[in-house]
C-alpha cells in the first residue's frame, strides 16, 4: 500500500493574471477578452503586441475606468526575418 501524503492547500489568490502575446487583429479575440473581464475586478491583464486593433484597444481601455485599472498594453517586438 502506498502512503498518501497530504496535499498542501492552494494559496488564496486575490487577482488572476492573464497574459496575451500576439498580433492585435480581430480573429485573435482580444475584444472578447476585454468583454469578459470588464466589470470583474479580479482580473489583471497584460496585452503585448501590435496590429490593426492596437489603437482601438488603447482607446477602449482609456475610456473605461474599470479596464484602465485592469489592463496594461505593451508594444510588441518588431518581427525580424
């Protein structure tokens, strides 16, 4: 018989962190992510990237008191080939 070790309890988490890294284009679902977290102050989101939606995401975050507390927007690295 194998002795079972007690499982340590999970630490209590106040905020959940979400990291998105990628091109900011419509089919990546960034708007869906923002819709999902808006009004839920448990989430802290960092978005890293550039793309056609960057300016509209920046404007949306700036216009929302809730999102501006939750979302950090960082420019992505340029693509090198």
